[in-house]
């Protein structure tokens, strides 16, 4: 097919977006606070719904005259929304530092801090979800925080793939009728259905407001008047009927995701398999001559720009774990259909073209591969990978579908899986997966077992004293202590999870989201209370590579070959390998013990063994919505702050240094046998451990992709990835020299994007430690 190029219109909009300053916004918080103050007697679901409806009616909106897709949750782009219902204590503590903090900065409008402290914070102080959780389990959550990071404590739940196809077929008007019909079967739950109806009525008003603004803008911009008036007609029509054309479908989709973010102010509402459910609109318009491929690409790129205009305001601590504004609009293309046939289409290729042209961090584009994946799709995806934006990433149907079925997912839903956020797996339109429930630092647990339950950094007693390295007669004794420590902190973690999920149900019912998640309307149950068909909770294990390396070094050098004494090793790590003796011990740990990622079976299986143990322990628990827990192996950017929480390790890592990136990736600099050996090591991880997502990061030099021979080798490499049944792989294609120059001269590299973990971010917007970690990752020039 012919190569298409993005239009001058798209280039203009892209420049406007990137040039606009990013601010924190309190506008929505002011409206929500006023609605709650004026409606104290209403139930929480009704107050939440009325607050969203009022925001949709009153929030200041704007359009650019060149736009083909409109809508945002603020007047400015990339604004950080202050959201009172979930939590404001941290905002009160950090508001002044937002423009200067290390990671993910926001400017602040003059006067907003005073307004926040006089009009907003006093009302919510002690009453937000964050406050409820803190009262009920705050000390316990703090006590485990060096080992377990409990998430979702100060914001609503995201990481959801709504039923976008239903939204497109019904629109808000059709969903209102559906809610009214189902309400007749549940007369005892009027607040739920009234909440849904209010939010959908607000959506209709929101669309009409944009229609009015577009017509006004058309009067002021005669050169764009026709397009603006046409778009106004689309917005007005979508308020009363479903989408009918490709342009209408894209605009309708964006209204859905804008409103979801307004309701929940959470990350990772993902559109899922857009190339499949948008295909009928595209195919019909192409067939009837309404658009051509060039116009379709322009519309897609207009939507791609909108995906980059919403970011998420996190507290300073969470920003280190989720660095670079990973909002997580994940789009999956290709893969199997419900009958097991490989499917892709012209939209799949156009989505890749859009990423090739724009190179922006969003959407998080994912390609599903399987043993029957087409040469055409793979080669086009490889061309985009070579472009260097860190996208697309690749998922393996051969490794994912069966484990999802074993989790209790119906076969048709498992085959139709999508991805949310970074790499988290989900079914489409019927699942509250709670995929970011917690992160468990398994390496901190091992540190405690080497040091009598005490933190190596400050000597604090963090866990039970099951002994120290000098007490264990055998390697199996150390493993037994490690098992007991895992069990202890898993039990603590699960108690915290109950408190957090209960608080979400009581404080943040989500009526609008419930209207596009099956089976909430049929059951008459909010999505936060278990209304979805599937109710999962996902825990991340961090980090199997370092754990395998540490256990391997202790087993071989201390217990088997006795080249390092127990006291020598514990003294060395307690003193962070300082002095001549410490340096010698560190060198032995790094150089004399085999490492994960080099196709050494027994080392790889040490990591797999404990990942499998952790996964099996999750089966002992049921979450607050009545669904199962499962596990993932990905870090976002948590490998940096979780490394900062660690003392020196038996793998030779010095105190506070980052852990291995990704989740299934080797520690950087330790994978010495090439990329194929890495694949073989990763293939030994148990795929039942990554039903919540697994992440393998690799870095290739740009020169590798400059010839067709190189691109063909890369396709064969990806087919080996499929055959080895590894769930995920992604690539940075960038030179060390370019990264070093970008760190030293950020003004020269404002548009440089890199793969951090399961997402892409602007390199110059990352904190220095994370930049350094990305620079040090192993680079490959050959396969």
C-alpha cells in the first residue's frame, strides 16, 4: 500500500499541544465541592453522579480551529486535575512544590493555592477516600511500605477496558433507555439507575456544548468554518443517536474516554481492539467514497493527539513509581478472533502509520502476535519499532489465552483479550481487573531474611526475625525463611486490600463507568461493588531477575562451593561493599555466579520457582468484590524507587541502586549471551504468573534496522518469541550517545521518547536516576 503522510493540520495541532504549558487545575474540584455542599442529604452514588453531571454542564471548554476531534476535561491540555473525592491531603502538603519537584512537574495558577486551602480542602479534610483508608488501616500500610506498596489509596480505579462497541452502538441516549428498561427489574435500587441516567444526561449536554462552541469558532475562523460546522453537526447528533460514520465513531469514542477520566480521574482507560470494532464504520465510509485512506489517517492522527492531552496528577511518591505521565490509552491491533483465526485489517496498518508519523507517547500501541501472524503486519510494525518511539509493543496469543482461561475467563473472552495501561491483560467491556492493586518487593523480603528481619539501610525491624544468613545451615533453610517472610507480608497485604476496595465502594461509586461495563446495568450493581462479569485483582511481583541472581550467588558461592563465608557476605552487604574486602566480595558476586538472562536453566528456574509460589498463594484469597487475585511481573518505573528502598544485595547490587527494569527482564549489564539467550531464560517463567501482565524490555541499536536483512532477522526473532510462548516483549531503539546527549542538553531532544517500562515517555521529562537506568540497559547490535 502507498505510504501516507500526516497533514499540515496535524503538524500545527501537534506543535500547539507540545508548546502549551502544563498546569494543575482546581476547576473541577470547586464544582464537585459545591455540589456536595448543596446536596448533603443525597446518597453518595447520587452526589457523585450529580457532581459529574454538573461538571459536564459547567466546566470551561475550548477548541482549536484546526481540530477534527474535540473534547477535554480541562480548558488547557495535559492539565493535572485536583480531584477531591479520592484524596486531597497530599495536595495540601505538596501544592507549592508541584512546579519544582523531581518528577512530573505542573505549573500552578496564581491564587489557586489560596482558593484550594480556603474553599476546597476544609470541606474534604477527613472525609475523602484517602482519609477513610488512613483511619482504618493507615499505620499497617505504612509499616509494610518498604516491602509492599499498596496502590489506589488516593484516586479512583482505572485500568479498565470499557465496552466501547456498546457505547458506539447505543450512544448516551440509547444507554439511558437501556438503564430505564433494566431499572424495572430492580425496583429496590433506584439510586444506582438514577445515577447512571444523570451521568448520561450530562454526557449529552457536554456534546451539545461542544457543538455550540464549534459553531461560534467557525464564525471566527472562516478558513476552517466548513470543517468546524461539520464537526458541530457530529457532536450534536451524537447526543441523540449512535455513531454512523467513521468520523462520528472516533469523536464518540473520544467523548467516552474524556468523560470516564472526568468521573474517576484515574489512569489507563483503554480502548482495546479498535481495529476490530471500528472496522465496520471505516469499511462502509471507504466503500461509499465518504473518505479515502489519507483522510482516514488524518482523522486517526487527530484522535492520537487527543490521547496525549490527558495526563494524571500523582503525588510525588507515586510519580516516582509511575514516572513520565503514563496515562495508559492502550490500543491492541491484530491477534486471534473468537474462532482462533488471525485477524488484522487496513485500520491495523493505519494505526501503525499514525504512530510512525507522530512518535508520541500515547496511545500505548500494542500488536498481538501468534503463530499465524502475517508478514505484512509484522514488517510494518518493525518499521515503526525502528523509528525509535518505543512502540509498538508485542503480546503473544500463544502464551496468554490459555492462562486466562485457566483463571476462569470464558474462551471467547480470553481470545478477545485486550491490554490496559502498560501491559496488564483484560477482557473487553466486562471486567474490573484492579490490575494495579499492589507491588510486592520480593527482594526486600530476601534482604530481611539475610538480616534478622531488619532493614539494611536503617536497622529498623520491618518483619519477623526468622534468622540471619549466619543461622542457616543449608540453602533450603534460607528458602524456608524466605517462604515464611513472603507469607507474612502477603497476609498483611491482603488485609490492606480489603480496606482499600471497601473504601472505593463506599466513597467512589462510578455510575458512568458502570453504564459501559457488562453486567452492571443488568445486575443493578455498581462496577465498584462487583457489577462486572469478571472481578479480578492483580498484584505485581518485583523483581524476579534480581531475586534469581541473589539466590544463585548465595547457593553457589556460599553454600555449594563455599568460596564466600556467610559472615563475609553479610558483613559485605551490611557495609555496602565498602573497603577492599567488600569490593572483592562484590566482584565475586557479579562475576563468579551465573545470572538470569543467559540461558542458565537452574538460575532461571530459581526465579520461576518463587514467582510460581507467590502466584499460588494468591489463589488462597478472594477480593472484596468476590473475585480472584492473580499476579503480574512488571514494574512501571517502580524498579527505581523500590531499588532505593533496598540495601546492598547478594546479587552484587549496591544499596539504593535500581532493580532490573521491566518485570521479566534481566538486570542490566548481566545478560552477556545475547538476545536469544534472554528469550530462553524468560521462557522458563511460568505464564500463569503473568495473567495480570508480564514485561520484557530489550534495547537495540538503530543501525540494526537499516537493512531489509536486519528487519527480516528481527521478524524471525519475534517469531521465536511467539514459539517460546513468552507473553510480552518491547524495544527501545536508540543509541547510548543520543541518550547521554539528551540528558546533557535536554533542549535539543524535547521530542525524544523512550520505553520506560510498559509505556513510552519523553526522555527529558524523566528524573535523573531513571534516565541513568535507561542509559545503562544492555544494547544489542545483532541477533
